C-alpha cells in the first residue's frame, strides 16, 4: 500500500475494534498490520497456515525479528513442524487471545481461518489416523471422486488439503463436510464487531512482487531452512507442504537446478495467489476492499 492509502485507512479506522486483514501472498498484509499496530496499538495475530511453524521464517515470509520487536506478535512460529494443527486449533487460540481483552490485528492469507472466525466452525469429529493414512496415499482425482455432490460443489477441487479434509470427514462420519457446516454455531467474532479489510492486488503488480520476494527469500537463507529439514522431510506433513519447500528440496537432492527450482516455486506461488484472489471475490464480497497496484 502507498503511504497515502495507509494514512486514509488509519483516519477512518476504529482504534478499539479488532481488525482483520486478508489478501493474496506478497500483497503487503504484514506491513499494513504493523503500521496499524504502531499508529493505534494492538497485538498482531497470525492467520497464515504456514507461518505457525517454527521451522519456517524465511520460506513462509514470517515477520522478521526486527519487525516482531516493533509490536506484539502472536501465533507465529509457535509450533513444531510435526504438530497437529487445524482451523479448529487456530480458532481456539484466537478466541483465547480475544477473551484476554487486547485489541487484535489478525492478518494472513488463509481464508478458511477468517471464515471460521467470523461465520463459525462446525464441530466435526477428529479423523481416525487410519483414514488419514489412507488419504495421504491417494491421488487428488481419486479423493475428488469420493466426495459427496454438495461438498464437491462448494470447495476448491484443486486444493489438495481442502479436498483431503472433506474426503476424510465423509469417510469417518458418513456425512459430507457441507452437511456438517450447516450446523455451524455462533462465530467467535461477528462481522459487525470488527473491521474487515481485503487487499485486492492487480495481477501483474502482484506477480512482480512474488518474483522479488522469492529472490529475497533465497538471499536470506531459504535454502538453509529447507536443508535443515531435509533429513526428516515428510510430504504428508502440512508444514512440509509450504510453497518453495518441495521445489528447493528437489534442488538440494539434485533433481532440479536452482533456477528450475526457483521458477517452479514462483509458478506455484502465483497459482496460490490466484486461488486466494478467487476466494476473496467469492467469500469476502462484503469486506472493505482496497485496490493495490
């Protein structure tokens, strides 16, 4: 965001209400959250599914130690890479932070977290380990074919994690994820009790930022981060699916050149950003939208 846009936003921002900031990867969400915290106070709370893991600072674009020192930050890097973690886990942690009374500035690119926070989350039974193991070994198209029609029509069928979760729920409970979601309870943070901001980034502008940021990650030690987990890499772990990790690991193992790994990771990041923009258009139409680029 430009300085002028930030100033205009701050002028109209309620300094008491919690703030939610969503946007595609590399759009400047964290910088905006820090600007709000510095101007009005508040605790910056992570809403990015990759930034919760302690093994990733560079590869997940977590705020730097210098940025974290400028305002309180919560739910960043607080989990081990093999820790079980779901939207439900995140929601319970955020609910506890909100109950503590501090003004929260919740920022990230995981749309499902924001949906659960402001619309409620269904109380779905945990998936038995055997079903998860079976799902881990299945191809995406097979998982898609195993969904009920209502759920299949309502989720991103290219998102492996979402499809697998829906398949597991159906197998474990005999009831589709969409049906469970109709029984959702009251939200932790109702929309009228917070300010919801969605950053709308021009595609070409964002694509250029994605390239620059990935090159910056390489300069800051992304390869070293991936090398550190290489001996215990497990493609089934959510933490190890972070964009850039499989690609750089392939380079470290000699399968890809560094330039090939870089290009593959940039393409994957752009595809992810496209899915995030699609989510915002369909799920966040009633948020306050700010155009960038």
